[in-house]
């Protein structure tokens, strides 16, 4: 089955700096790569996703890049703000299901 | 998000008892999922269902059971065979694999925190 590794497990940045979270996956058949944000005590919410026919996708301050050859994908958050503080999960998979990474706790220091 | 609900929010169980967690959605989604979340371990898939009256085991199905008698409902039973059931349980739904593009986005419920006493 699919195996997703996510790094780092914790990340602290100063407000206004950029944050990068990296994930690797094992199954070359995976074609869908979503990223979820989970605030303390709340449900995970999709923030951005990318499919295997696209190398990069941006949405305002958030971008995701995908390297299918190397089987890794990354989340980039620019101009971080305190409200970006949360746990972020990557996932990889296809139509039936996805496998999640273990999460990155991001702290943005004002 | 408001279209998928879970109840109860908190649940306490004595060892040896079965307990059923509710998950309901009014999004007309075909696919539904159950995850378990433990600190530092991300979300692990317990069971999933792509269509009514059909479901498949996920990565950690032992000690759990599900049913999918209605499109809107996907209850999870935590049985006494589950050795360490204390965790946060999340239900999710998605449009389903037969609907074409963007079928994989999963929408999560608010979760149920189960504690075994």
C-alpha cells in the first residue's frame, strides 16, 4: 500500500517569513495529493490539492509543488500570519482512498 | 463542512463494551470514510465505503465494524476486540469515484472523542 512520510513534525517561523513542509510517497500510481489544515480541536479542512498532471498550483499565499519522478510534493506558505498556526497534513492516493502523513505542527511567532 | 455531522462529540465507554459512533451527511456523497487520529500519528483509515451496501477495510480495521445501509449514514462500531480504542474519530465523505473530476476531496465531520475508562 501507499506510505507517506512528512517532514518536519514541528516548524516555527517568524510572522512574515515563509514555511515549507515536505512529503514523500511510495506508490507511483498515486495521482491525487491534497493538503489539509487542522486547527486545535477542529476538523481537518482542505486548503489546496494537486493532481499528477500538474507540477505546481498556487492559491494566494499557498502553493504546492509535485515532483512525480522523485515522488515528493511540498507545501509552501508565504508571508505567514498567526492564523496560519495549525497542524498541516499531506496525503497521497487515488479515487478510492488516500493515505495521510503524520502531520506538521506549524507555529507562527508574532 | 456543515453537511456532515458526527455524534456524540464526547463518548465514554467501559472496557468490554461495544459502542457505536454516528456519521451522517446530506451532501449526496457516495463515498464515506472513517479515520482514527492519535497524537503524532496523523489520520489512519479504518473503513471506507464507495457505495451503499458495500465497504472495504482500511489500514487498521481490526476491532471495528461498519454498515452502509443508507447513502447518508455510515456508523462505526468500536468493539471490545479493539485493544486501545481511546482516540479521536473522524468521519469524512466525498463525491465518489464514479463522478469524474474532483471526486477525491474529502470533507470531514467535527469528530468524536472516545475515552475508555
